[in-house]
C-alpha cells in the first residue's frame, strides 16, 4: 500500500471498515486501481469498539474486535503485496485521517472532496464510488444547552477515573449495548442507574436477567433525563418524572445510525437513512455503490459487511472489464 497522492482513480472507496477493506481486497484481486479513504487514523471502523469475543464470524476465533481489525488489516496488506509483486506498481492507495467533506455526482464520474488532519483540502475524481461509511453511535441532545459540557457522551474510557468504586453513574439506553455496558460497569462502581425511555428493555433476555440480579443497579424504564445539574461538573440528573439522582457521569448507549449525510440528495435513502441498493449493490446513481451497515438495516454484521464489500467490488469490476473489452473490440 502507498500513501501517495493521486487525482484520478477507477474507484474510490469511502470507509475503511470491514466493508471497505473487503472491497479494497476485491479490487486488488481484480488488479483495479482504487483509493481507500477513512477519517480515522486506522482501518477497521467499529471493530476496535468491540470488547467481547466475536462468535458469529466464520474462520475468525477472536477475543475482541481489535484482534479481528489487526487480522483484517494484515490480510489487506498481504493482498496489496501480492498485487504489487505481479503488477510492479501500487494498485491501492490508502488515505487515513482523511475526512470526506463533499461528493458531487456526474454522469461520467464522481468528485470526492476531502480534508486531511493538517486541514489541507483536495479533490479526487473516480469512475465509480463505493460508499461504506458504516454506523456511528447515536447522540442524545443535551437537555440543557449550557450544561452540554457535563454531558459525558459515550465515555467508555471515563478519562482519569481508573478507580470508580466511589462513583455513581448513569447509563442511558435499553438495548444490548446499554445493558452490556451496565453489566460491565456495575462491579466497579458504587451505584449504577440504568435509564430507558421505553416501557421495557429491548436487549437480549439473558442480559435483562443479569441486570435484575445486580445488587447495585437500579432501573428506570419509561424515563428520560430532563436536566443535568452541577457546578463546574456533573453532580445530579433530573428525570422527566422529577426524581433527582446523584451521578458523576452519564454514559449514552442509545443505538446507532448510518453515516449517510454525504449521500443525501445524490442517491435514494430509506426512511431510516439507509441506502437503497439493487441486487448488484448499486444505488439509485449509476456510479455509486454502497456496502456494509449503511445498507443492512435489519442485520448489520461484520460478515454481511465483508460480503457486501466484495460484491460491490465485483459488480463494478464487471462493468470496468466490459467497457475495456468493448474499447479493445472497437480498436
Ligand atoms: C460494540 C459493538 C459490538 C459489535 N459486535 C459484533 C459482533 O459480535 N458480530 C458482528 O458481526 N458484528 C458486530 N458489530 C457490528 C460490526 O462491527 C459492524 O456491522 C461492522 O463494523 C460494519 O462494517 P462497515 O464497514 O459497514 O462499517 P464501519 O465498521 O462502521 O466502518 C465505516 C468506516 O467509514 C468511515 N467513514 C464514515 N464516514 C466517513 C467520511 N465522511 N470520511 C471518511 N471516512 C468515513 C468511518 O471512520 C469507519 O471507519 C458490533 C458493533 C459494535 C459497535
């Protein structure tokens, strides 16, 4: 792989998670020049956030997402080395720490505007685009704007607080992530308050059972945080029913949403802002394909993302090979 800068590519892949990495491997196998862009410093997307063993992926017995991330990255590097050895030129260009700011779609090409970590903007042109932007953690609006800095969004690291034994914390959410977070935190803290706006938790039954067995976890179904209270730091939260609870941090785990803003107005999205694709994973724009979580509203999984990436690459390569053979027949 190289980090060199080029202005024109057969394909640009946006998103270096499992879907984007798999697409890149497909293009390496097919010897097609591609640019892979990710705004994070490393490839892997959400994989680095998976703390537990992954048990639903064929061929990968890993203890956490980071192990899989490293394995996937080394597969990609290996594929790039094989392709380089054959072609004697780099086929995959990688840009990490590179944020896609804007996309413009034309009949014959896609223009991708990016900004890197140094604030330098550039624009590349692609014959085809695969968008594999994945999911991000959904945010709550801070109930009181001027207290927004108290709102400890998704503070999995709870910076500077390695000893939490005297702390009271709140976790917001009712799905698997929220309950898993509560179960992992409960043994480390004094009190845990699990707040969920729905009447019932939506998490797996075994997690609901475990929560009920935690001696220091109180649950509040049908409740929302109405106010954050404190002087200089978070001291209490007020629920919409009026009850006040002393907490030093609020951890929000209210699900995920697709990173599809860049595609708005360019391709058709469904009501939950997932990209609508056909059997070849082509969107409503002839040159834009999509893969991974952003098309898998019902089943956002690693294996689906990996399969999608390869499928989208295959669909594009068929078109590239077809147009090459038409050109050579004409000449
Ligand atoms: C806590 C947790 C546990 C999970 N456990 C499992 C499990 O056990 N098994 C399983 O199968 N799945 C699991 N998943 C889901 C799995 O991680 C996802 O389905 C998978 O990562 C989706 O891959 P993706 O490539 O579609 O998207 P992502 O992994 O989200 O990658 C998308 C990438 O696109 C980049 N990007 C987005 N927008 C831009 C932009 N504008 N410019 C540049 N880059 C951009 C992001 O930085 C990111 O790196 C879990 C997820 C989480 C969060």
